[in-house]
């Protein structure tokens, strides 16, 4: 369900939620709700096979960016983004990698 711009009158909320619960129980293994940007980051991470909690070096980021089709990026830009988003031990957390890839698209 796309909730962008969605508004439900208060008297219809409970019946609507009941219908969604029945649909979920019958047709889905799970449901996740994302904002638009969070959904994009999730899809990017899934498309490159990221696992929760992974950390990346600059070299790994450069390799991932180079493997993305249709993405031509100046290596200096990749390094600058890495420096800006790395953690205290000099590694890039998974959520930051997804953000960088989203910024580069």
C-alpha cells in the first residue's frame, strides 16, 4: 500500500486495518513500511547483497560503485563521500553506504 498522501477518516481506520490484517494473513509472509527514501535505500542495499551490520572500507565502496551499471562517478567524489560518512574507526556503516549510493544515482 502506498501511503503517500493517504488520509483515512478516523471512523474508517479500524475497518481498514482489519482488511489489511486479513490480506496480510492470507497473502503475505511479512509487511514492511518505509518512507520513500527509506524504501529506495532498502532496495539499493538488497540489489547489491548487503547484510545488516556490515562495514565497508573505501576500497570496497569504490568496487561497489564501479560495479553499478550506468553509474559513472569521479573517484574523488566517492572518496569525499566516504570521508564524510565514515564512522570513528574509518569504516562505512551499511546505512551510510546505501545513502551514498542513493546520492550517486
